[in-house]
């Protein structure tokens, strides 16, 4: 925000809490296929940890954590991971997002299915995180103008 | 979950919803709406929908609160009532 708070207590507290939120978000994404949670929830949690730093620190500090210009390209990369996994399975003879047909022959078919859903969740998490941060950045964008 | 505890949660849910509708100060309304989302997430979890409760806690109580506060700081009230 333009007038960031000068309170060192708020900055210290959010600096301490933010990495733990981020670690829990990664746990939620990578355990999404056996426990509650998944790509969307984990991505929203990662976005919450980034937004915590964005509202408590000034722009020079939060640009070090996650650059504004990375928002949209990384979101597009997440969508491309989702679409790419689906299309690869479709090109190799299956339906869209049919993980059985993914070209990973060195492991048994059950593991190929688990890796496929993991790739999808990484893509979804990346897209959700970056788009939520991009909404925040676009809301603040014309404040300096 | 014990029904007494759920009754208390429902009571606070209704109170926070009414407060966020009728309060004048917009920042108070946003904080009260976050409280509403958090209590609703706890009720979802107690009803067994852990995924829904998870999403409600993260999106409703976390991210939308931040976005609403940014919008409050970017707008101003035209009439001074």
C-alpha cells in the first residue's frame, strides 16, 4: 500500500508468520491426493502468505520476495502445465487428462496416475497463487499515477 | 461435535452477519465479514465438509478481506453522514 505502516511489530510478526503459511500451503498442494485440500486451497494459501508481506512492508521490500512483473507470466505457466498434461495424454491415445497414457514408462501405472494428478495440482496452485496476487497488484497500480 | 457448541457458533454467525450488514463504518463491516467466514468455515468442518471449510477459511477469511480493505482505502464516501 502507498502509506505502509511504520510499525516494526507488524512487519516482524508478518515476517515470522509468512514462511509457515507458505510451508503449509506447499504441504496442502503436495498431499492433495490423499488428504483434504489440493491445488486451489494450497495456491490460495501461498497467495495469502505473499499478500501478508505486501500489506505490511513497502514496495521495495516486497519486490524482493515476489516481483510484480512475474504475476501474469507465472499464471500463464500454471494454465499451460494443466493444458499440457491434458493434451499430452490426449495425443498419446487417451481422453483429455487421462493420466494412464502419460509417457512415464519407468514406473508402474498406479504411480503414473499419482504423478499426473500431482502435476495438475502444481499447475492449478501456481495459477491460483499468481492470479490472486495479480488482482491485488492491479488494484494498487494506478495509485501512483 | 456437541450441539451446545454448534448452537453458540450459529448464534455468533448470525450476530456477525447482522453487524456486517448494519454497521456504518466500512472497515468494521469487512472485519465482521471475515469473522462470519471463519465461523462458517468451522461449521462446515463440523458438518464433515473439510474441503469446503478449508476453502472458506482461506478465501473468505483471508484473501477477500485484504482485497476489500484495499478497495476501502482507494474509495471515499461522497456524503459525510
